[in-house]
C-alpha cells in the first residue's frame, strides 16, 4: 500500500536573502554614485554604511528563519531598500548643507530593525494582542496626549506633536497609530455583526442604527480634538482614515465609507472656518504662486515643485541637482528631493515599492485565518497607504500639506522605528497566514471556530 507523505510549502527564505542582498547592493551603489558625483571618489564611509545596513537586515532575516520561517519573503527586502534609499538622499543633502543627519538616521535605522527583531522574538502569536484591546486604546490615547504635558511637549513648526527629554525628541503619535490599530481590530472583530447586519436601508445605502454610531463618532471627535489641541492635520487625518478603513473591512458596508467621508468633510469645513493655520494651509494649496505666498508661506512648496520639474523624466542624477534649496528637504520634502535627482521614473519606482509593501500586507490580511489578524494586517497596511498618500499628495499639491513623514525615507527616528515595527507585525501575521494548517494552533481569542491539528513529526 502506497504511503502518501504530506507536502509542505517552501518558506522562500533563500529568496528573501537574495532580495535583501540585492536591496543593499542598490543602496550601496547609489551611495557610491553620490560620492563619485560630488567628490570624484568613493565615499570613505561607503562600506561602513552599506555593510551596517546589510548586516542589520541579514540579522533580521536570520531571526525570521528562527522565529517566523513562513513569513512573507518580500516585506523585509522592500523595507530595507526604502530605508537605504532614504539614507542615501539624507547623506547627499548632508554633503550639500554640511549636516550630520545621516549618522543619526543610521542609528535610528539600527534601532528600528532591532525593535522589529524584538517584536518577532517576543510576540510568538499575533493573536495574543487581542487580549490587550482596551489596554492598547488607553496606550494610544496616552501617547497622543503626551505632547500636551507642560515641560515634556514641544512645539515644532506650529504643531505640538513632539516630546523632548534633554537633547532627545520623539513623536509619540507614530507609536499611537500602532496601538490604535490593535484597538480598532480587537474592538471591531467583536462588534462587526452588529455594525454590518443591522440598520435601515435608505436608497442604495444601508445606514447603521443610531446606537452603533458611537464608535465612529468617538473616533471623529478624537481626530478633531487632535487637530484642535495639537494643530496636527496629518495625524488627525491618519487616525480617522485608519478607523474608517478598518471599519469598512470588518463590515463590508459602503455606507460606513460614505458616512466617514461626510464626517471628514464636516470636520474639514469646521477646521477651515475656525482655525487660522488650516486656512493658511488651504491658501498655500490653492494659491502657491501668488507673489505674497511664493516669497513667504508657500516658498517650501514652490521650491519643491520647481525641483521636481527640474528633474523631468529621468532626473538630474544623484548629486547633480539642488534639492538643498528646499526647506526640510531631508524630512518633509524628501520625496521632492528624490524627484529632482531621480526624475519621474525614480518617483514611480519608489511608489511601486510602497505598493508592493501594501499589497503584501493586504495579501496577508486575506490569507490569515482569524478575524483579528485580518483586521490588524489590513489596518497596518492602510496606515502605510494613508501616510504615503497624504505626504506625496501634499508635496505634489494634490491635497494641502500636512505634518506627516514619508515612511522609511524621511529623516526622523520616531517614524522609522514605528514603521519597522509595523513591518515586524505584518511579518508575524504573515507567518501564521502562510503556515500549513496542520501546524496552526487555536490562538488566544481565536474566533475561527476551527480547531487545527498540530503536526508532531
């Protein structure tokens, strides 16, 4: 009698390793080209930076082999390449401005990758996070309110979104988005039936009951509160957009999207009519080239647009442009800096990398077997999508400028660390999603209703 042996899918860790090496080679090559263009010689710190980034990424790859061997093989290489491109452009701007942001960014990159590794080692099953749904809600709220504390909060460029301890500063809202994504996923996986199956149908939309409007109203009030108290349009938009996206994924009701857009429009009109800094942002967006704006409040936006126009289709080449003429070229406007030296083709390539990152996150949400994991993965993927859209939309004048940073690219430690943690959580969830069913146990709070068999040999 023939014996049928089980067939287990390949983990594709070797593919991941090759792609990580390829990403580091691209980033190192770009660093070398920058040095050759600016100084006519290879940068003396080329091998230190390229080797350091490669060593950190390979170390995280080894952690995946150890703790999450079935994780998605594309997430780590894409994040590594984006991080490397950001380091190259920040170094290029340092050379033009005699700055020292690149060494700090490399340190934050190391901390971010170490934090990602710690998440993978310590969090063996993402479903454990469901136990801490309300703890995550409190943590997210505390993180959002920390900048309001006297003596701890700092106001930068009109927005009070930073905390400072001595010479160190941090933006707690970046970690708050992760905590709130955990809360939204945990809350909605419990209440999704009430939110999706009840309500009254009006025309083509099934509207929710009044009692079920509480969560979205609370999220709307909180996002407007962030906008009013901290003068931070970007975090407010990200927070509310994240909630509406997860709400739609959990219920599959278009009415929630419509309702969310209407509430956002109402909040935007309220903010525009009552807050001077919002009125200024809108005026810059609509009339950036008027003489009074171009030499004042819209100078940064106009310089960024001129830089991207100067780059054209293929760019001026690394080290050949003048991105340093744009204020905050290595943080808020790093996308326009890349556009000038890499051109439209380079900008599209960066957007494709983000698209791959988000697509793998959404694929993970589709593939994972538990409802909490689906909502958490979708929420984390949407948070990256919203952040990229808001930043790129502001720089290219599709929407008004906000205070968010470009994930993995822009100078800033809090954003870099939080986005590496997002990648680690997606890797952890994808490990369970891609793992053979015979190796999956029911996790804490698992709502699939299916008891899986554990392979013992």
